[in-house]
């Protein structure tokens, strides 16, 4: 098993790939964007979901959207 791991590490350096994954995650927009644009695109996607998609929930309003955005900011 250690030989297999050593062989893989000899071909692929996993640590830089893991760091890149943790920074950008696995998102379809990663393949569609320049890496520097990902935070902006992700923010646009989150805003669309919070302000538009979730608006179909009964009792959802601008105040609720604001609270969800604050919560997401704390979690980030």
C-alpha cells in the first residue's frame, strides 16, 4: 500500500491540489471562470439564490434575505 502511495505522489503532488480545492471548491463555475473571478461569480450566485430563488418560500421577505446574508457572512 505504501508503495502505491509513493508511486502516486511521484506522479501527482496532492497537497497543492488540495489547497486549490479548498480555496475554490468543486463548483461548475470554476471550469467556466478565470480563478480570480470565482469569488465575484460565487457572490452573484449566492445573491441570486437568496434574493430570487428563496423568494418563493411563504413568509420570505427582504428582512429574511438580509438575515440569511448576515448568517452566510458569519459562516464564511
